[in-house]
C-alpha cells in the first residue's frame, strides 16, 4: 500500500464509500486506519494523494468523533507548515476540513488547539492571499456557531489579531457581535452556508451514528 502510490487514491475512495454505507461496523477499524491516512496527509509528496486523503477525512466526518485525537493534531501540523513545504491547496483543504470536523461534539475539546495556530497563520499570511484568509475566517464562523458560549473567551484574541492585520470578515463580525450580545438571530442564516455536507450521500445532512439530532439541531 505504502509502496504503491498509484493505488492509494482508489483505496481511499473505497474507504469513503464503505464509511458511508457501513457506518457503525466501520468505526471499529478507525484506530487502525486513521494513522495510515494521517501519515499520507502529512508525508506523501503527491498533491493529488494528499488532497484525496483530506477529502476522505472530510467524508468520514462525524464518525470520527471518538478519534479526533488522531486527526486534528495532524491537520494542525499541516496548517502550521511553511507554505513552501506544503502546497497551498493542501493547506487550504486541511483548514476547511478542520471547520467541517466541528460537527463532532468532541471537537469542543480542541478549540484552543485550533484557534491558536490559525491565528498565527493569519498573522503570517499575505493580504494578497484573500482565499487563504477566507478559509481561516470560515473556520472561526463555524466554531462560533457550533460552540457558542464556549467560543466566547476566544473572541477578544481573534479580534486583536484581526485589528492588527487589518482583516475584516462580515459574517464573522456579525456572528461574533451577536454571540457577545447573546443574540442568535443571525445564526440561522449564516449557519446554512456552513452546514456539514457529505458529497457521498444522497441526503447531504444525514447524521452518522454518535451525533444526536439534538446536537445537530443546536449547531
């Protein structure tokens, strides 16, 4: 498997399909499968293989709830890597996947570990790279919507960096201001744009085992 990169993408695609069709039994194999996928994400030199591995993690989505400790640290390392060491597309994809994984209830434990490196990345990012900045701000919007009061302590730190870097993001500012005022009227309109979707499923908002309807409706 490791010695044949030409078959890595088909294998990853197969895992994506299996995860969508055999949810609960597939979860038992995740502790063995995930380290191999994360190794591909961080160490594989092929952009296409890396992007497919990141998409595999995205498609696994909520079934990763109990195994986020195997996933999030690697995604953060990828985001922190120098831009000339990891292709920009892969870094942007990793950031977007971090945002999607906030659908997992246990991701709340990783708020500081996600916010801090993304803020550092914002400070180092060129203003000309607006797409990269939008990816990071999109994650902050998702976190604010899904974690609500638990995200409040991080808003001043984020605002400090935004002011320093002269970055504005209308959706984040709206959500952050409403959150600080305990006014959630703007949430429903914005969260529809950031709702977790799985391209492998006919119903993009289907819930995986382990994610309750109550948790999902609160996001």
